[in-house]
């Protein structure tokens, strides 16, 4: 096998050093919260810290073996965020609560599944073969919360959970991954068809009407989630994911303009037709009105209490364990950003946001470096999904946009979100490994070509002697 250019260094030692620093951040946060609560270095602390450290180091060893060229910064960033989330959730637990230990269990499960993805998925391009299977799986996942017998019913105004034994699970979190795989496969295979010119209006080159089918389908899916599941956040996430991926595939601003018009039109109709949407918007606009503040359902108490908590934190915060974020409803899940804002202050909150920015940037860098269009679109879609989820959550908590039911990736309590986002991390690591690894210039072996003609053409382009 011959190589093209100078092979990059694996940089796993750099990852190990950063991983130790990430563990210091997470475990240090647990220590500070325990000191201020008078429960430092108890059995729960040692149990949680040791398991997190062992899982993180096991993940690192797997990367050394299976993806040694993967980006060395992604894993430490995620471990630091996950560690901070565990510290805050455990700190907010009451005497009879077990949310912190449950989050730790989900962390270990999610990391194990992500390790499984890295170990079994030798090449991310294999996923392209499952383009339409991913679409079918996405449809099944989105329908499951509405199926009698497995649905958990309406919880907090939304129908997005199913019941698995004594636990509940949100299949829509996994659906964002399968939808990203479908969009990446479809757009990379049909890019030339979508690029066919339609009517030009001013500076915008509009697509042909018959080529707008995928966008209309994605819009209908997002509207269906909004209507039947009453989940505004997931609706915005799914449609926003498609808009970004089709823009990356075509580089045409007209798709973005059309998508924004569909979002505005659908949002306007939904606000008029569905009371739960109207209540969310009214609670956002008139949050400080006494009638809206005390209204149930759809009141603004949660938003206002979160804003007061962050204001109390000021620039440097009250200190981990010394604030009162527990007075805010769902302080460990929907409003965990407000909890961190109160106890770490504006500086700490900025540090958390910067970690998300770095994580998303590393995902986009993997997309730029990979040599196949499917990998580029998939990495862009998954990275944008994390970015959009952060924007929607933080924007809702700070009253920039209406509050939704999405969770902050890796920080907030919730096993479904944790599992889905760790799978995203595994996929991004594999794509970055492919992007940074040396080129294999040996010719394709007989019968090695797959059934996907576009995939074969792309592979030949990078393996031709």
C-alpha cells in the first residue's frame, strides 16, 4: 500500500492529556458541590468519579486501536460536559431522588454504545447503503410514541415518550441520527438532480417545483411532530437539520429562503390552530405579565425564575453547591443552563458555551476533511443538530426564543438524549478518523465495489494510483 503526502500523527497522547484535564473538570465540579453541601468525598462521589474515569479511559483505548487518527479534542470536550452535568444533577438531587445515579447509569450505557459504534463501523460510508432503511426506521421511531400499548402517554404536554419496562424512552432522539443518515444519503446521490435550474427571481435561482418533494416531505414530518406529539423543539430540529444539509449539498441560498418561509408559514398556522403552541409563544412574549406568570398550563414561572437565578449568579456565580437553582422547575433537565448560570456565573456559562462551539467546530472540520460527499453531509448534519439543539435550549432559557422541550446535550438529565448524543460523538470520531488517515492508493480488488455507484466513483477518486 502506498500513501499520498505526509501521514498525520495520531495525536492520541494529546487526547490522553486533555482527557485527564476533562476528568479534573468534571470530578472537580463534583468535589466543589460536595464541599459546599458538606458531603465531599462520600461513597457516591468515589463511585461516580471512578466509573466516569474508567469509562473515559476505556473509550480512549478503543480509539487508539480502532480510530487512531480521530480528532483528539472531541472526546475530552464531551467528557468534560458530561462530567459537569453529572455533578450538577447529583448536586440537585433531594434525599429521596436518584436522578444523579440514573444519569450515571445512562452515561455508562451511552459510552458503551458509542464504543460499539466505533468498534463495529469500520467505514462510515457503509451507512450510505442504508439510506432508505434509515428513512423507514425514522418513520417508525416517530410513530412509536403514538402507538397504544407502548406509548407513555402525554407527559408535560408532549407525547414523545414510550415505556420500556419501568423506564421511559424518547425515540425521537434516535430519529435525528437516522434522519441525518437518510438526508446525507439522499442528497449525496441526488445532488445533480436537485441542482437542475428552475425559475430565477431576482438574485435567487429557485429549484424546479418537482424537485422540492424532499423539502415538502421534511416540512410535513416536522409539522406532524408538532401536531401529533406537541413537541415544538423536535419539530424545529428536524426541519432545520434538513435545511442545513440541503444547503451544504447545493450551496444555494434559495433552499434556505424557501425553508424559512415554510417554517414561518407553518409556525403562524400552528400558533393560531393549536393552543399549546399559542401558549408557548404568549408565555415568551408576555412572560412578566402576572396573569401569564401564574397560568397553568403554559405559564412563564419557569422562565422568569431561571432568569432571576442567572441574574443572582452575576459574573462569577454563587459557587457550585451554594446557589438555589432547585427553586426553578426542572432545574436538572430543561433549565440546567440556568442552574449553571447561577452557580458558575456568566464566565462559567461562557466557558460551557465555548466547549459546545469547539465541539461543533471539530465536527465541521471533520466534514471539511473527509473525501466523500456522504461523509461531509453526515458530519455537517450531526454537528449542526448539536449546535441547533444548544441554540434552541439556551435561547429558550434566556428568553431569546420561546422555551421548548429539548435537552442540553450531555448536561441535562435524560437518558434518551445522552444516548443519542454519544452515538453522534462516535460517528463524528469515525468520520474524523477517515478524514485524517493516510490515503490508501492501492487499486480496488475484484468484487470490492459495492452496489452504490456514486460511492464507488468517490472511492476510486481517492484510491486511483
